């Protein structure tokens, strides 16, 4: 007991004072661990530790067939599940030499942009909450429900909607879909304009975001930031434009940038991207090509390698897939957007800022912990920890839901 | 007989149980209004009372490394401070229970003592979040306390009295001071938000940074007492401002209308503003708040001389 | 810049350094550069010096060489506009040592930590060697991404020691 007394006492006496954020902390919606060394209110050092939700997806992918892996990688992250699926299946299709029908490409585009709308609205709420602006949090999450309803009505699920199947898509964009989604898009567009106006004019909100967490163009470029984080620093980097995949070659999209590089710019870029997405969805729906939704995919994928990038809502999602000519992939490497943006936060932005700004700066890159961690450890109760085989796990699952 | 009466006044009405119940209603209204402004439903009317009853009945966990006596005594002290302060303030359309020249200073002292005990509770908790919260609580205290005090002294100066009841009676016989001294009113109201650590001055308990600040280690009875103390402080503060700036003691109906109007204003400010950083809070109070209240004071003094 | 131009540029940069340069058939915007492990730093700085190439990721994979010997393939993926350039070399299983590229690209630390944990690659001069993803009590010398890894032996199950206390 006295040990604890002494250690805490010693820690208190030290001038440098470490404030741990996580693994469980109200600012974090998922487990991660940050240690901020502070002097008074100023952060002088920062470090991260991940792995609390590591599920070993990369390892698991090596012992499943290509179709199973498609559904597995969609579960890496619930919010950008479509991006993960698209990136992976794109590798498989390219390796098999399968060319998608144009209508399938357009459907993938639309699903991707709805996902982006959903993700950005979710982020807007979370970031506002971290800054202590709960009214915006509540409003944006109510609007997010509309997007969720669209997803549920047309793709069958609120998250993990699995639009992709090998060689095509499983959902069609019907006239009913277009009629159903149009009023919602109009409403969302109006709301996004309102939020844009609010972020530009609200005095206290600007006090908390303008010139906070600044990342310069050079820093951002050399650290390899991607997605809205990079674009808010003025970097013209968007996979949809640079390396157009699936439908983005048929229907080009323009990118949104801002050159101020602070938190406010990140808000503005994301909201403008939402407006752009709404416009884009309307455009694709109006010009959707006729044709089949799927083509035939072989069960065995020829040996080879493919490196695919997809512009997920958070930035560049990178997949490196190796095939050895069997029914299962040889290696699936996943590099998520959050992971490379960590680098920018830890190495450059955190130091010198106030502790009060940290949650908002962290939220500013839209971190996704489950994206970074990919491993499972099943441990029921405290007594008998054991690694379960797939069959045991399946049996347990079946019994549980009987 | 008088002794029994005083005990009754302290424990049952107007302070004591009655005030606790009323303060729960005020907390509920505040939460409900904020929820409505934020497009939410909000809690049902008995939620704050249920929270407090539940907390009071729960086990209180005392961390190993804290000073046990202080940890247990501080919530009681904070609670006692606001309850005593309530006796000096005219509430529910009646004159205050105790009144003597200089009780305004006592009341302000008691209200500050409650904040200081919060800060001490945080520092005593030996928890990183609580210690950061405690420094923020005390820093904020130094920020708003000066202007807030000046804002409450302005009516006293105008009424030539240091007794709350006298000032209130003066206020009811003259034009409402919100019209004659609007700056003082604004500062008093915003100061009250700072005192209660509500948004936008909720940096001391910013949950996304330091969990719940000074109260991170508190549970059960201690937490409940701090909650009650804050709720009562809200009612006392509203009563004080309405007595000074909104035309005196009045009657029960007017008291309710006036305080509810003030509460609505506070809720509106809470839900439309973003949390300020602690350095921004301090800067704002000293650069704008202090100057404005000093200016208002100067005007009064000059007006009296000329 | 056009894709072809960029690829040509990569080829000129690596003329002296690379063992071979390939452009795969199934992906026209990619160029694979095969180097020796010792030339890594030189290769990375040559690329960094020329254009705004950014590091996407560092991948490793367990594979088998032409002669049937087990190898670890290491790929450093870089990108610039539409072109992906991957620097690749192979390490024998019994000598998994490579230099850190953190002095040139500071943000590579996260990927290097991942490679160290998952493949047991000894990355020299890397600033942070602490665990990033695996549990703190993960046994030393067991690397989960090897093809030979099929699960921890019972005696090593993570968390067991703590629970028996």
C-alpha cells in the first residue's frame, strides 16, 4: 500500500506529468492508448500503443477462400466496410483478369459515396463532441440517421452492407432507389450547407479550431498524410482522381482542398466533400449505364500480386494481395488510412499544443482503431483462457443464438 | 422555541430538504431545456432525484492513496456551505431567514468556499485527471470570481447597503436594475455559468479530456453531496441575481417566472456555445469581464459624485 | 505527369542501384524494383530526393525462393500521383536484419514496428522498439505471421500466468 503511495507521490512531484488517455477513456470511442507528457497544460511529448482490438485479420485471411476473405475484410471496420471490400475484391478481379460490367462499377461508386457521407457525418458529430460542442454533435448524428436509413432500406443493413460480391455487386440501383433517395439527398444538402455556414461563423467554435493543430504542406507531404487530413493542408492527393478505380474512371470526380491546414480546414474539407458526394451520387444515378450486375469469377485466382488503393472516407486504403494460384490468398496486407495519419499526429502536431486541444486534434484525423488493429483473442471468463479453433467458435456461436 | 424553528428552517424549509427537492426540479429543467435545444428528448422529471437517491444509497469507494478524512469531509463541507448560503438569500418570494449587514459578503464567501472545496477534493484525489481538473477549477475560480463579485456589489453600492434583503427591497422599489445596469447583469449571469462549470466554461470537467475532472474518484455519497451542492448553488445563484437585477423579492409566482427565465437563458447559452479552453476562459474574463465590470462600477461612482 | 513518363523516371533513378526493374502485366501503373537489402537506404533516399514520393506502407511476406529456401520478402510501397513504386528485397530466414528508414522518412516507424512484431525482423536504428499491436506478455521469438505459426502452444497462452495468480 505504501508502495502505491510513494509511486503516486513521486509521479506527482516530477515536473513532467503523464496524462494517459485510454485504453478506456470518454474521448475514445474505441480502445487505444496515448500517453501525453504535459508541463502544466502544454503537451511536450506523445506516444501511442495499439492492439487492444487486434483481431489477426491478415493471418485469418490466409486460411480462407477468396469469397470468405471478402466478407472478412469488410469486418475490419464497420464504418468503411465498403471501401475494404472494394479494395480487396478489386485485387482479386484484376488478378483473375475479370473486367467489371459498367453498371456494377456505377453501383460501387454510389455505395462508396453514401458511405463517405455517413462517415463524415459521424465524424462531424464526434469531433464536435470532443471540442465540447454537443449541440452540433446531436444535430449531425440525427442527420446521420437519414443516411443509415438509406443504407438499410436499399442495401439491407446499417453497417457491413456488403454491396460487393466477387465479379460484381449484389444490389441494383432501381428507379425505386432513385425516387427514395432524392428527397433525402436534397435535405442532406441543405443541412450540410447549414453546417458549413455554422463552422465558418460560430465564434466560440472558431476559437477552438482556427490555427489549432496546424500541419503545413511540407510536413503533410513528407509524412505521407492521406485523405481529408492531407487535403486540408493543400495537398492534391485523392485516389479517386489519381488512380481511378472501379467507377471513378467512368464518372470522374473533382477533389476538394483547403490550404490552411488547421482543424477548421479539416472540418470544411470534409463538409465540402459531403456536398460533392451528394452531387456525384445524383450525377451517377442520372447517367447509370445499362447492363449486367455481375460477371463470372473463377474460384481459383491465378498466381500474382496486385496493389490496390481505394479512397476510403478517412484517406487512402491500401491493399497488397499475393495469390499463389490456389483458392486462398497467400498474403493480404492491409494499410488503413488512420494508421498513416497517426504518424502526422504523433510526430508533429501533438507537441506544443494544450491538453485541451488533444481530443479534437486526435479526432481531427478521424482515427479508426479497429482499422489499425486486426487480431482475435478469445478469453471467456478469467479461469480457462484458451485459443479456440474455428469449429469450436462456430459451435459456441450456434449454441449461443439457439 | 426559536431554536427549534431555526433547526426546522435549516433542515426542512426554506433550506434543507425542500431546497434539495426544488433544486432537483431546476436541474431537471436545465437538462430538459438543453436536450430540447439539442434536438434530444432529455430525462424525465424525477431523474435528478432518482440519481441522487441512488448515489446516496451506494457504496462510497475511498482510494488508497488519498487523505481519508479530507476525502470524506470535503463533500460535507461543500454541501454545508451552499446550504448556509441559502439561508441568507431571499427565495420563493420571502425574505431571507437570516439577515444582518454584511451578509452579502458572507454569501459570496460561502459560494466560493464550495468551489475551493471542489478544487481541494480534486487535488486530494491523487488521480491525474482529478489533479488537472483541480488546477483548472481553481484557475477558473480566479478568473470569474473578481468580475462576478463586482457584478453583485454594483446593486449593493447603488442601494447603499451590504445586506441582501435591503438591496432586494431597494430593487423592488426602483426601476429594475437589469435596465439601468445591463452590463452588471450580464456579467453576473455569465459568472454564474462559470461558477457552476456549465458549458462553455466546463473545461474543469471536460469529459473528453479529463473524464470528469475533480470528481473522477468520487462515488456514492460524496458524489451525491457534490451534486446536490451544485444544484443548490444554481438555485441560490438564480435567486440572488433575480433579487438584485430583476426587481427584488416579489412573490412566489414572480420568483418562479424570473428564475425560470434566467435558467432558460443559461440553458440556451450552454447549448449554443463550444467549450472554451481554460486559457481562453481566463483571458476572456480578465480582458473583457473585469474591464466591463470595473467600467460599470466607475460609472456608478461618477454618477454619485456628480 | 503521364504514367509512362513517371515509370521511365523511376527506371532512370534506379539504373545503377537495382538488380532488376519490372512492370507487371496486370497493373500498368506499377513498377517493381528489386534491390539488395544493403542498398535500401540508398534506394529510398534516391527516390525521396527526386520527387514527392510518399511511403504508403512496408509489407513483409513469408515465401519460398527459387531454390526452395524460405525467405522473407520485404516491400516498401511508394506512390506519386498515379504510379506505385515498390522496392523489394528478400531476407533469408536465419538473418532477418535490415536498416531503418526512419532517418529519411520519420513516419515509417509504425510500419517498422509492425514488421518487427509480426515477422521478427531486426530493424536497426529504429527509434521505437516497443510493442505496437501484440500484447505485452506475448512470448519472445514467436512471430504470428510466419506460415509455420498455427497458434500458441498451450503453455504459452497469453493471460494464463496472470489468471493463475
